[in-house]
């Protein structure tokens, strides 16, 4: 647990943190755990990271940020005592909860195949006052050079945010900023280093200009607020999605990409007063409605004509801090896209737990909405698909819980602090 007599942070670290808003904690996780995590990532992606051609095979995820968050190897890193100690010292409390965050595989930029540049942003609403004290972190799983696509930030901006905001338009995007003239620094790290930054610090990953991939795990902790009673429920290390991947005979990352693409095909027709165009500084479209100028994030918005947009449903409903609810004109205008997306079932590459006949029946089953099979939800997900396969074909749902230490159980919210 938190040990005030064995500090990880020195006075020099505190001075650097207060000035710059980030820290590099060396040797936060033992080397054997780093190696095990890389093996787990290779299993998730279905790739051999020592083979450069594999880096660019599917699945590829925007910015290299992949939805791998549950494996035992990730939990082993999250419950590492030295890593926990660093967060506990920053917050001056032992009562923390750890995030179940994702991983990053950012290969070298390669023309027409992979061209990631990273977008400087916040993951908090930078317009809220007061700015909350929150932190984020990323664990370097391999040595990461300054130009290898790793973490970068605008040092010290956490101290200047409120003053800077006073000179900005009142309707500025809460998670993006114009970085012209600002000092952006890339932060290298050795394998096992944990980079922690203040959430008010604009940041991103970056272009990988080397000949090796950047491989990392995102980890953060925050103080327990309110009741610190544990839930008693262990998180899964082997999830429904893991079982689904084996049922289909593919790497789990391919299932993750398939379902992510399907979910993001859930779009609605939005009509605005005027489509202005591309914002000069932000990766966003400028539109006007109800007399106000709005900035809509490009990945979730596609222009149809001068007034009509196809918008990712949760974004249109205002479920993201980037925007308030948008004027939805037709909720079902693109419903056929959903069916097309769910039918792009990954082709088996490994031995599948389903028979060939069962795999052939799957498109017909998934072309129907979940409520036709008694599921109270609009979209299919790994849980409902696995339950469907269990009901239809008798597939065993052999999930498994994460193995947690005494510290890990508290960090995961299983046990009370």
C-alpha cells in the first residue's frame, strides 16, 4: 500500500511536475511483465511484432489506440506497487481506483498505409471551472525514442490554461486548441517508464519516424470519491469478446475492430442552418444552427449536402463533451448501413469453436436486430452475440476473472479501502 517512507518522487520531481505538468517515473513495472504484456498484445492483434509487415495488417485502429483492456498481463501492470506509489504520492492518498484503459501500437509512418500524426487535445472539458486535478498515464512497454510516435505535450500549459482561455472565443471546442506558436515537446521513455501528466496539459501521441513501432499501455489512477466500499465483483481477464474471437477463429483485435466499425455505423441524419466548412485549426467541421457556430469532430460527421450531415448517433445526442445535442431530422435514414456493417464478420484465420455450418448461419442471425431474440438493446455487442451463440449452438461461455493482489483488488474496486 501507500508508503510515505519510501517515496518514488524526489523534490526535483515535484519541482519538475509543478513547472511542466508531467513526470517520467523510471522502472515503474518489472521487465518480465513488460515482455509478457507484449506477448499478450501480439495475441490480441494476431501479429508478430518482430515482423514489420505484420504491423500494417488489420486490425489497425485510429491513432494506434486499440480496445485491449482486460488481459491478465494488463492487470499485472496496473497493480504494480511502484506504479501505484507514484500516483498515491501525487494525490497524497492511498485510496485510489485504477482505470481499465487501452493499449497503443503505433508503427512507423508508411505512405498510403499508415500516416498517424496525433492531434493535440484534452481528455477533459477545458472550459469547466475550476479545472479539476486529474492525471493520466502511459507505460512504455519498449524503449521509445523522441521521434518514435510516443507522448508529446505542451509543457506548463496546465498553469496557463485559464489565462489563455480568456483570450479565446466563447464557443471554442472544449477538447481542441490552435497550437500555432505553442511549444510542443516529445517525451522519450525507456521500457518500464511511466509517463504521468496533468489532464489540463494538451497532449497526444505523434508521428513515428523510426523503424520500430511504439508499444504502450495507458494507465491512470484517481482518488476514490464518496463511498469507498468495494463491489465484491472481480473484473474479467477473459471476456465475452475473447470467447467470441475463439468461436469465430480470429484474433480478438479483429472482433474489436469489427464491432467498433459496426457501432460507428449507427448514424442519424442531422440538418443544420448552414454548413460553413472545414475549421482552419481543428480536425472539425464548422456548422451553424440556432444562430450559433458549432464545431463537429470529423471522424463522427460526414457531409451530405449544404445542410445535411450524417452523424454518429451518440455524438448527435450530445453524449460527448464536444457538443450539445444536434437537431436530428431522421433517426433511421442510414439503418441499412448497420446491417451491412454487422455482416462484415471476420473470416476465420484460426481454428474456430463454431462448426462451418454454424458459421454459415451467423449472417442470417445477426441481420436481425437484437430485440428479435429478446435482448433489450438496439445494437449487437460481444455480450449479446455470445449469448445468442450459446442459445442457438450451445457455445460454452468460459470467461475467467482477473487474478488480483490485495492491492489490485482495492484498485479495481473489488475490496473496500
